[in-house]
C-alpha cells in the first residue's frame, strides 16, 4: 500500500500597507520531499514534488484614487503659491507622491505639476506689464521700486519651488532622475521663470537698467542696497545665459565708457601719484564688487577693462608726466605703486623699463660730463647707485630685468666721458686709503671700497684707473701716508678678483719693494754702526724696481756735501751686496725731518727734499733772493716757485717774502722768520700741489695712451702671427675681442699702417684690404 501524498504548502505575503494600498511582494521557493527506502515484498519507493504557488495578484487602486490624490496635491501647491497654510500633513503629501509613482503615473504627475507651476509663473508677468515702463532710466526712485518688486517675485518663486520640490522629492529622485531629458523640479522652476518673466524684453531691460543704475550710483560714491544687487545678480546667474548675454555685456560696455572718460579727464587734472592712487582705489572697488555681488566669472574681463582704460591707454603719458619727479624725490611708496600697477598691464613693465633706463642715463650723464662737478663726481655716483639699488630692492621687487638694465645704463653714461671717471675713482680711493682719513671705521671703509668696485666695473678704460691708482699708491707708500696696510691689501685683492692677476702684478710688486726695503735698511743701519764716521743724518732709502713704479722724471739738484757723502756710502753698501744693479736717485720723492730753533723754542718740520735744501740755506744767512736760492739749490724754476710759496705764503710761514703776495716773482727776497710760532711741535709743511696736479694728470693720461698703442701693436702682431693672412674687417673684429679698453677704428687703422711701415706685415698686392704677416 502506497504512502499518502503530503499537503502542498501555500506561501503568500502582503507588505507596505499604507492608506489602504498594498505593495505586493512575491516569494518563490522550492522544496524537495523524499520517500523512505523500500522494504521487503518488492515494494517500490516513490518521490513527491512540492509545488509553491505565486502571490495573489497586485491589488488594484481604488476608483478615483489618482484623481483624488492629485487634487490634494494640487490644493497644496496652490496654497504654497498663494502663501496660505496647507490643509494636509506634509508627510502625508510626500507619501501620496510616492504611492502615485509606485503605480506608474509619474509621467502624468510631472506634466500636471509643470502645468500648475507654469500657470502661476505666467500670472506673475501681469503685475510687471501693468508697471509704468515709460519712466526714464535715470528716475532712480521708480527704478529702485521696480527692482524691489522683481526681487520679491524672484524670492517668492524660489521659496515656493523649494517647498514644492520637498513634497515631490520622490518624483524628482526617481522618475526625473531616470529621464535625462527632463529638467529637475528646481531647474523646471528656473526655466519657467526665465521663459515667462525675465525673457520678457520690457522686464529684462528694466531690470538690467536698474541694476546698472545702482552700480553707477555706487561708483559715484553713493551708498546703495548691496544685498538687493547681490540677490538680483544671483537671479540672473541662476537663470543661466541671462547674466552672460544680457547683463554682463552691457555692464562691461558701460564700465569701458565710464573709465575711458574718467582716465582722459583725470590724466589732465591730477598729478601722477594722485592719479595712480585713484587707479588703485578703482581696482580695489571693482574687486570688491566681484566678491560682494557680481558673478566670479566677471572678474577677469572687468579688471582687464579697468586696467586697459585707466592704465593701458596712458602708460607713456603717466611716465612722461611723472616718473622723473618720483625718482628725483625718491618717492618710494609711489614708485612701488607704479611698478605694481604697470606690472598688471600687458607691455607695462617693458615701457617702465625703457623710461627707467633713460632716467638713469640722463641723470648719470649730468653727473659725469660736467667738469664743474668733478670734485664730487664719485660721491654723487655712489649716492646715485645706492638710490637706484634701494628702488630696485624695495619698489621693483629685485626684478632681474631692472637690475640688468640699470647696469647697462650705468655703463653707457659713465663711458660718455672717456678716462675722467676712471681717474677720479682712483683719486677717490686714494682719499679713502690715506692716513688721516678718520671718517670711517675699518668695516665702513671696506663697505666703501666694495661700492667703489661696483662703479669701477662699469668703466671701459680700466688702464687709466690703474695708472692713477699706481701713482697715488706710490705716494702713499713712499711718504708713509697709507691709513692701513690691511685696507691697501684688501683693495688690491678686490682689483685682482675683478681684473685678474696681470692687472695687479705691478701693484703687488710695489708692496714687495717696500717690504724688501725695510730689510735692506736694517742691514744698512748695522753697516753704518761699523763706520768710523756715521754722520749726523739718519738716512732711510726705499729701493724701487723701475718696472713696478710710476715713471718719475729725474731732477738734478745741489745736495749739501754731507748728503752726497751719505748717498755714496749707501751706494757702496748696496752695490756691494747686489752687483750689476744701477741706482738712480729720485730727488722729487725725497723728504726729511728738520730740527729748527726759534725765539719761542725748538720745532721739527716734515718737509720735501726741495723744501729741505731751501731751509738749510738759512743756516748760512738770514736773507736770500729768488735767484740766489735757485742758483744754490739747482731746483727747477717752477718747482722752486711752488716750494717757496709753501714756505712763505702758506699757513706755516717759516720764511717771510718781500714784497708780500701769493705768487713768487723774480727778484723777491726771502727772510728767515725768527718769530715763527705754532701750537704743534712737529709741523708738516705741504708742497703746493695745484699746478702739479694738472701736469701730472696730463702726463699720466699720455702715458696710458702710449701704453695702449703698445698693446694694440702687440695684439695685431699676435693675431697676424697666428693667422698669417687676414682681411681688414676680421682683424679689427679680433682686436675688439682682445683689447680691454675702448678704441676707435681710426686708431686701429693708424697702428696697422705703422706696423706695415715697420715691416711687421704687408698688404696683399691684389687686395689692399688683405694683410700678410711678415716673418
């Protein structure tokens, strides 16, 4: 007997019971039933299937449910649009939308909602159509009332759409989200407002006119309702292309016209600093407008417009009118503002650079080319360099272009007057390195020398500097006038670093001579102690290597017998140690300390050798004529006149001149001044230097030119020896590369002709512009 079949289970469920609606859910399951194993008697086991039925069908919506629910929703939307309270619970309304969406009526619901919103927005335009539009734009009261009205309409619309969207949120997040072609409920609201309110030409023009009028009033300094502007411009931005196409274009056009006219007017009325201050103020104001109420996208074209009309159109005029004054008066804050503003405009920095360069050249030229300013030229150059450096650092933000152009400009103007700046810089260094210069500490002196080296770099004729520097250094070393050996060697090190070892080799040789001379004098003093008659004169000699030191013209004078004897003793001593050398005494460099007795008491005089020879004559008598002194001393005429001037016409009048007068004339008598008085015990009587300086300048400069000719000749021979054959232009080009001083083509041509005459080179027979080296 077979087993009874099992009962098939029935599974069903209802979920989500709300407002009498059910959302069906079906579950399917499979179950397997198995029979037991067979027993005896041949009985066969059979298996049974478990069948699971589906849920029962989805319940249908009650009749009129969709219509009744929409009616409730319609009433709620109407209440929101009319700003009255809603009868229904918002949660209930939200659930109603969710239920309708669940039953595939989303499309209809969206269309119905859009229609209701559209009808309401269309109705809004009527209040503006009734509004008086014929009033002139500049009627600010009417315009302001209109803007407030349109703003209220917009604010109400936004508030309504937010509430409507919160009720229809399920529709927005399901059906609308799944249909990419449909705008969201919020975007739909924007679209309706744009299409039916703002796209109306009268409304749009009146709105934009009003906004532009408010901005214009604010630009004129009036206080306006910025929150109203912010709200309205935010509205135009939210309505997509309305801001860009309708407002921004007109706004920028009006801005352009305003600032074009303002720029023209104020450039005539105001001085440059005030004008630039105004430009800066305007840029700040417009930047603030962008932050406060304009769309961020307007910033770039707006600022560009202000920069163009207030700056770009007037760059040259601003600089021509005011830059020189700002620089002359060192107006740091105004120059900083000029640089910052010009850096904002295309081409602004470039034109500022050009005027900067011209100013430096013009100002520098006035310092360099005027001979009346020679006395203060170097100090003025240093002060000017300090000034422009400070302006570059503080005002121009250490801009490399301004630094480089400044250097080029300095190099241009300082070489407009060849040689003189180099000579005066050498003399300036001399004044700083001389003993008695107590105005600077070691650190300050080092800083001054560093600044001098910067000016020195700009000079082309560095050999002129070297010649004068060498002459002055020689004086400092030989007369013991050097303020500090450390300072001297520091300056030498700077020159070596700047110009190379060849430039300073002779200068270093001078120091070496001075050190060797000290050793020689120690040995000489020991030598003199062994002499039977050491004499009354304490002799100090400096042994100078002729090639290192400036060229001095030997002058034969009549030394007294004791001096001559001492010279011979030294000569015997020195040549005994260094055979084959030749000594040439330089009387122009000699100096002595004389002891003298006056009624007041004993004094000591530090004097030159020429002054010494004159004063020693008065041991033999109290009065001598000019001619007698000249005969006895053998000093050259002009040199003797200067010597007598220093002794009889200066501050320390050891001699009395008869007749009195500043100049020494033939026939003048000189009397020893026994009544001489002076507060010091040791008195230094300086030689009159005025005329001597002029002569020295000429002779030093001539020596430099002579040296240059030798250098040109050597360079030509060197080049031709290497190349064998060379055209004129190529030879000149090579010479320009090799020579370190300025030279004119005419000077080079003369030297080439000179070398051809001296058979160092020859012209090609067929081509006169071609040269051949003659071995």
